[in-house]
C-alpha cells in the first residue's frame, strides 16, 4: 500500500467515524438534548472542513465547493461556544442563539460568488474565517475558565479537552497558511486521531454511563429539577459531611427512588453518587485547609470533619480532584 493510499484511508476513516458520531448525537434521546445537538454541530462543522481538505488533495474542486468546505469552520465556532454555555453555564437553548449561525448561513448561501482562487481577496476571506473561529475559541475558553469550578470536574475536563482539540486544528491550519507546516493533509490525519479520542471519551464517560437507564423516561428537565433540590440540600444542610450518607438516604429525603436520583446525577453531572458527594467533601476540605485553626491539624482530622471514613480514601479523592495531596495543598496555600 502506497503512502498516499494509506493517508487517504486513515483520513477517510476519521471522517466516517465523525459522521457516525454526528448521527448518534443527533438521535440521542437521553441526557441534555440541546447539548448533544450542539456537540453534533461542532463535529459536523469540523467534518465538513476536514472533508474539504481530503477531497481537495485528491480531486480538483471548484471554488464554490472549497467555500462550502470552509463554511464548516463558521459552523464550528458558534456551536462550540454555545455548547459550553449549555453544558457548563446551564443556559437553555432558544431562538436568540440562531443569530450566531448567520455568518455561516450567509457564507454557505453565497459560496458560488465568494472568491477562492488564491487572490488577495480570497486570502483575506480565508483568514477572516479562521479569525471568526479564533474569536469563538476565546469565548469558549472564557466559558470554561468562568464555570469550571461550578460544575463537576469530569464535565469541565471534557469541555476543556474539546476546546483544546479544536484549537489544535486551528493552529495547524494557520501554521500551514504561514508556511510553518508544509504537510497540508496532516490536518485531516490529526482530525482522525482527535475524533477517535473524542468518540472514546464521550462514549465511555457519557453515553455508556447513561445507557443503563435506557428504560427510564426521566427527561433532562426532570433531571435538572432533581439536581437543583439535591444541590440545595447539600449546600444548605451539608448532609455530605455525614460519613454514613447513602444514595438511599438522600433519595428518601428528596422523595424520589434511588434509581431516579442516580440517573439524574449521571445525566446532569456525568458521575455517580459517590463522585458527586466526594466533590462536595473535597471542596469543604479545601476550605478547611485554608483556615488558620486547621493549619496544624492532622490530615485525618480534616478527613473526618469532611465526611470521609478513612484517611486513605480522602487522600485519593483529594489528589484526583486537585492533583495535590491535602498536605501539599495546605503548604502551597500557606506559602502563597
């Protein structure tokens, strides 16, 4: 198999996987429907753009066809930013968000009249398209920075990785335009790698996690209402400080079944009950470790005061959430 054929096969496999994931997300009826829809648009936009790259290498595309491929970039940016607003900021999708897709629709509609022949105007249009994506990448990073501490780390990390992946493709194509990267089809190969990583992470941590609830009719609105009550219970009464806290006890307090509560946590936070409780306990521990009266306390005392039954589980959970041990976190805070 020649090098060209191998590159074509690998690039095409990535595009096929991306299209499969798009269809899957468009038809997924569990979880947050608007978030799934916007994520599908992100991937679709990238697929259109990368598909143009692959075809442009092996076929002689017309200018309007190349422009249609570039329109995918204009679809990706707004979709990525709005996905963050729904996923992290908890905003509801509504008609006012459609204005962000106006540039994409206008460019696609007039793709036959927009220059794409290597002229100065064509280069300006190309750079403007990627400047549009750069703006939305900046807004997406800001959404992540503003809300990463308000949501579960797993959800924040997923969005961060998605934004970084899109930013990497932006850098690659801008690098090719400036002459830094000469291997044009490398963007398509990078996309193939990224789409398989995204597919694995999404299907493993999101869809498969929700799959065990396929028989349930709990929708996203009902899940959010349950989570609002759950978070209010945790914030106002700090029930997570009880070391004997169980899913059954909390479900009884909220007047729902343990299965429904577990599903609501999975759908909304992409974690299980234990992970959700530990998140609150670690946030409490971080607060205690910053207080003067706990500066010389044993770590075991902090662990027990935050609801952990033993020091080992506390240390493991704390490091998993903060990338530091409790002692390292306290020392770093004291030095600051």
